[in-house]
């Protein structure tokens, strides 16, 4: 891949000025990559860029504050979280070097699993951007990329890394397949009672491992999350529908107007709970009411973090 | 071991019969995931893959009420408040059906910790006594499977009462314990006949799929030798996001919390799963925390499985090799690779 060779070159040149560059490397099998922390020349060759680079490297930034010079290899969607963090003054943009490239989408492990029985039985998967060729328990299978890719890729308007210091390869001209998220549209066809029953059942499945929270690049409270606070105590240690619901509502509300819809929360969930439905709904409301799209402009301020006597996008009844 | 046969159809009838006087936990499809839920009308067991959640929760539920309490004012003497306490010991009889040998083996670690010469946890021990394990041998392996490297295998019978092996048309069934033998006296079972040989062939083939086993026997000393090597642990933990998915899904992780959860003048004391990956796990009352960074938390998880438990309990590895922690990790942290790196690290240091 042209972009990969260029990326490695750019990183090699920039590395002497940086403490670390975060990207991806091959994981324990053909379907998994894992984060790569490049600290020396030898590490650069481990870098991979493919449709399994699902992790958002900017989620590791909260550990790297305090003047560290950090490089990041980011997909378009990942780069929005960095912009949002800079905007909130949680990061100093002078400390960051962003390596960008054109992304054609990533695959979704939950969808692969739903289609082929179990992720552990899939031996390999390769994609040319349109079709995915797989080997499952010795048998060859093919499927359209759009049916196996992450939900966010179907509505993605930012396939190219935003505000990057270096850009490798050609820009992606991938267009969003739909303006609205289909899963959310379908969900909203349900009655309120049905929706509530759906969430009650999903919250029963939550194990409160906090993978959704810890994978989120915008969850910057680290060890001070109110879900774990004992004084005051907002949540019981009981892992039940009521407390799980409360936690998930807190999580959504704290992200409203900040969430860049990178999908890390849902991807990280070991129980595959579709919590992005909640995030997408809130992001949609913020777009409709405030004409604001989180993580696209570092000079802007999130609507719930400012106060205007008259919001320009809201027509008030007098 | 005498071997019997049960057809697929009769397996369902057997489950129905067992469900009359037991809570029968079976792996079922649950929102795209596979979890253990009580067998009931319309819940079809999913037996072609490893359940996402581990079978430990039948005996060690994520939330368990230890007692309930109530404060009452003495009407004669309003200054005085009395508290009444009611212990809530579990009573139900249970069967865990369709757990994999690795998951069931996980109970061996619990048994050592919760029911030994010094300690008998009544909540754990009561449930354990009242629970039977009908385990399903594997006929396929996943990229995250490594049971054969930690002293187990795809047909391990540790902690099982009955072992089923998938064969043409049903399962070959072997009794592991006396209680298991009683279960196989049910009318649904026929003589094993040539199904027994078929089952042995399945077990052998699955074991071969796993390939050669890496040797972890020197892991305890090598991990302890790496204990103070902060750089090593920071490198291993770099990708970890410190969530609790690995520990909550692990069949051998047994750490818990005890809290009082009040509602007005009444309340309950609950025991809930805890996770060493959390900041709060070792947070002391003074505010001091001996494990402030994720590297020291990950070190605890790895060392606990591969050094502390083997050291304490006669070389028994505290990991059952199911691979759930690897497969469900949002950052693909691989415990096998970490232990191997510790083993290799010592070699590197010694050769210097």
C-alpha cells in the first residue's frame, strides 16, 4: 500500500522530535490489530494500516498529557476526537503531530460474527474496499464490504484525516452511503413502549465493565468518573437494569455535543450492546438544534458549554 | 469410563426434565452475544461456539445479596435504634449445561479459594454443592484457545459431573462424578455402542487442531523476576484501556466487593464482582493507592493467574485457557504474549 510506505517515511523523519507515535500493529490473528506505540526506529516497521485498524488511537491521549510530544496515526473519524479535545483545551495542539491518510472504512467484528457464527472460527478476511473475501472453518466466503463494515462508515463524511500535519497516499473519495443511520431510523419506527422495553433488555445485558467509557476518547475523567464515586454515591454496586441504565444515561448526557461518533464505545462493548443508537440520537439533536457537528472545528465551542441569550439557530416564539 | 448416547431430540427433553427441579443454565443467543440463561420455553441452547460469558456466574453471580437489614426505632425509647438482620443463603438447585471444559475448569480455582481447610464461604459452598456441571467437549478451536497450554484440554473433565462429546445425531455422555452417573440413569440415554469410539476420535482430532503446547511451567519465577521491571510492564500494558471486560468474563477471576446498599431505613449487603483493572480496586481509605498506573494493575492480573496462584496452590495455573480475555479485549491485549514475553525477557537478561 502506497500510503503505508509514505506514512512510515513521514514517521521516521518526525520521530526524533517525538516521545511516541501511536498507530496500529498486527494483533494475535488475521482479524485483529492492536495499538502500536512507536518509540524507536525498529518499531516503525510494525505499523499496519488496513480495514482492521478499528481502535481510535486518540483514546490513549488522556494518559499522555503534560508536555509529552505525541504523534498519532489517525483515520478521519479518529481525528475528530483530537479536534474536540483541543477545542475543550484538554490538549495542547502544539504537542501533537497528526499523520493522516485516506480511509476506506473498517470492518466490524460483531457483524462478522453475526454472519459467520463466531469470530474465532474466521481464519482470514481480506477486503478490496468493495468485497470481503474470507476463509471460515476452511471454507471460502465472500460478502459485500458495506454489509460487514462498521456502521459509522456507512454515514461517514470524513474519510480523510482532518487537520493533520502529514498526509500520506491519496485522499479517499468514499462517499456516505446514507445521510441518516439506518439502525437509528429503524429503531425510531418503534413505539415508546417498545423502545423502553428494548433498552431495559439491553441494560440487563450490561456487565458494567466500563469498556465503553474507557474506550471513549472524550471520557477524560479517568479514575474520577462519577460512576465509581462513593461519596456522593450516585450508583449502587448492584449490576441491574436500573443502575446500568443510570450509568449509560450519565455517559450519554456527558457526551452530548462532544461525542464525535467514533463508535469506540459500542465496538469495545464485550456484550455488543448497541449504545451508539443513543449517541447518534443525541448528536442528531445537537445538529438539528444548534447546527453543530462535534470535532470538526477546533475554534468552535460545543453548544452545551456556552451560553447565548439568543441562540442563532433556534427560532424563539415571542 | 462407561459411555452412553443421547440424541439431539432427547437432549432437549432431558433439559426439560432437569428444569422441573433445577434452574438449568444454558448458553443462549442474547442480543448477538451468547450468555447463560435459565432454560425456558423458546430458549434454544447455542452449542456450536463458546459462550461469551463464563459459567462461573451460576455459582458466583455478579450481584449477590448476602443479607438484608432494617433499622427500627424503639417506640418506648426513641433514642434507641435496633437493627434486624436477615441472612439470605441461596437455596436453589442448579445445572450448568453446555459450558466448555475450560469454563467449567475455572471452578477449580474458586474451590481452592472459597472452600478450603481454613475458609468455607457459605454462599459459595452452598451454591457449589447444589450445582451440577454438564460440560460439552469441543470439536472446533478458535484463534484464542489455549486450554492445552495451561494443563487442560478440549475434553478436560475437571469440575464436571458429566462430559458430553458431540457425535453424529447427538452426544456421547460420560459420567465424571457419582452424581453425574445418577443423571445418566435417565431414560433418555441409550448404550453408547460405537458412539464411544466416535467420541474418542472427536476428542483426539480437536486436541490435534490445537497443536503443540507452549510450556508455561517456569512462568512463576520468570514473572517474579520481572516484577520490578517497570519498563517491561509499561510496554506490555501500553494498549490496555483498564476496563473490566477481561476479569468479568474470566472463568477464574473471583475478586469481589462487599457494600451496603441502603434504601431509607432498610437495605441489603451485596457482594459484587470487583476488577483489579480498576483504580478503585486497591484504593485505600487514606487516599493512598499502591497501584496508581495501569501497568501495575495489568501486572497483577497476569501475575495472579500465572505466578501467585501456581505458587500458592501446588503449581495449578490460575488461567483455564479459554481466551475470553483476549477475544473480548477492546485493544486485543493477549495474556499469552505477555507471559511469553516475561519468559523470553529473563533469557535475554541472563544472556547479557
